């Protein structure tokens, strides 16, 4: 009987917990707890890995070394919370990465300085703390992405929000949040002020704006605590009602202005006597940040090139026997300022590839549209067996490290294009020439060859207008994951 009672008690507690985290009023608390747990695991594993590295070099296991890493866990979790990272709803991955790295770095430096001030620095292992810091900043974004992915699949991630306005931009906003569920904002109701006949998917409720007049009608949305206001699609009368009345119970109002040509990263708000002002800084024109980007390129190329030298030598030998000729292939591309340069790659195609392409397209006219649309063929007959493997893992682009050292390319940037592709960019070609093209970029981490050409152009424009060092770091990390998954590679 007692055992049955204990079992029933455990079941009851489990049901209460599951009911608590799934209750509609605890969306942000639930997501925050999930991320908090993921971060705690990241710090614990980072501490264990730090001690494990020391064991690899012959040192015995010491519990005190692991205990020294626990203050980093406790203090970091507190300051990550103060930085708004629980639950980080609506925060971009780039901004989240910046806050994670900056917060943990400041915590480790502060704890190190405190140990010197307390004159007990000899009791702490600086190597262990440094390794814990390194492993933590690597594991934190990875584990956060994992917990978000799992939570999205279990339908436990996302806060229901109202989308106010249903014009052209609102349709884009709705589609964006439905495709990016990890941001944590899930539109479930639309206040339609357009009078249009088109409607969203069945899982999104539509409330005509006329049903909200008089203003007491807002009470029909009391279950939704956050509203996204698309300013270009909201009439003045509705905007006045929203700003002067909160009977709808909205705790948060997120304004979405139509500022497509303005960078969205690092925007600061100002209050000018009740008038909202936004400061936007374009990092592309900051000489210091450009110098940091260049130094980062050189450092990674030199260190990475030395580490990968055995792989490079092996590839050269394999390609020499595979291609029966030169293992490198230089192709004219457009770079910064519209200047031409030779972008180097490992040769992955047979000789006379251009001529054979025309012959192949002449025999298979149904594939000409695919080539003219994307400048790629999913099953390109010109690619050699070794070349196909290199392309699958993007190893064919390793010789472009030479272009990076010469200053013709960067590790991260827009795709290097040929002169014939300029027509696809139209008015966006000028912004494209503001930066060096990159070995990797937004295109490579957003589907690669599975994206349309218009999407590629849009991704290049986004990179140029929103560039930052943190965006580059985010893309470099994502590139490694995408290459390993081989998504969109052919």
C-alpha cells in the first residue's frame, strides 16, 4: 500500500509539473527554465572538459579543480539572466551570441581579478578557469539551439502573440515567425484592419478591426500578452486606440516599422521629449571594426592553414591523379569595388568543362532552365568522383585562403560572383561591392544550393547592411555545422 501511495505521489507530482510548464500563462517562465537548464549543463560539461584536458596531459583527477569552476556557473547564470537571456524571446542568434560571450568573459575576468584582490589567487588554477571559459562559450549556443529544437518539436516553445495589421508587410511578418519558431513568438491571432479577403493558415484566428470598436472590444484578446504592431499596416485610429488603452491586457507591444534599408543590429533608442529616436550605426564604415575583421581573417587563415596542412597535402596528391593535370583552378570573379580577381579552387571538373556543359545542355534542354536560374546543376556530369566529395564538404574552396591572405576575399562575406551575374542584382549590386566576397556567408548557412537566386541576392544584401564582427563569428560557427550536415551541397 505504501509503495502504491508513493508511486501515485510521484505520478501526481509529475502531472502537476507538466501541467505547470504547459499552462498558458507560463510561456516565458517555461522557456526561461529550459534555457537555464541547458546553460547549467553547458557550464558543468565545460568544467569537466577543462579538468579532462589536464588529465590528458598526465595530471591525476582532482575534485578541487572541478569545484573551482562552479562559481563561474553560479555567477554566470545570474548575469545571463540580468542580460535578458532567459528566455531571450525575439532575440536574434547574433545578438544572443554576443551577449553570451561578453557576459561569460566578464564573469571569468571578474572572478580572476577578485581572487587577486583577496590574495588567494594561488588557490585557483588559471588554466582550468581559462579552459572552462573556452568550452563554455562553445557549448552555450550549441546546447541552447538543441533545447530550442527539441522544445519546438514537442510544441513547448513559443509565446502566443497578436499580429496587428494585415497588409503586405504583415503577411511577410506572419510567414517569418512561422518559419522561425525558435525566436519564441508565435502569432495566433490577427487584428485585420485592411478589409482584405485573403486569410492566413487555419491555426491563426482573424479578428476584424471593426469588432474592436468601441475600445472595450479589445477584451476579446485578454489571453494574449504580447502584440506585434506592423506600423505600415495599422490605421491611425487603431494606433491611437492601442496606445491610449490597455484593456486588452497586452503587457508588451513590439513595433515593427518598415525600415528595410536600415541595419537592424545594434540599434539604440532615444527619448526626445516624448518623440522616439533611433540611432543606427553602420559598422562597415568603422575603420576599427574593419581592422579587427582583417586581423581575424589573417589569424584564422594562418592558424587554420597550419592545422589543416596534412589534409591539404593529401588532397593535392589525390587530385593530381584524379585530374591528370593542374590541381588548382582560377576563375575570374568580382570583388570589393567591382574589381576583378582570380578566385582559386581545387579542380573538381574534367578538362574542357565549359564545352562539355554546352554539349550536355544541348542534349538535355530540360536542364537549361535549372542552369540559367541557379548557375548550378544538381547532377553536374562535369564533376569528377573526387571532386564530388570535395564539393559535398566544401573542401574545394580551401585554396581561397590564398585570396584571403592577399586581401581579395574575406573568410565571411557575400558570394563571389562572375560578371554575368550582375544583372541578377540590379540596384543591389552597388552595396555588394562595399565589402570583400567571402569563402562562406549567409548563403552557405541558409540552405546553400537549395536556395533560389533571388534569395541569395537578398541574403547578400542582408549581410552588407547588417554586418558586424559578431555576425561573422555566428556565420563561421554555423558554417561548420552546415558543412558537416552536407545540407544543400552538390
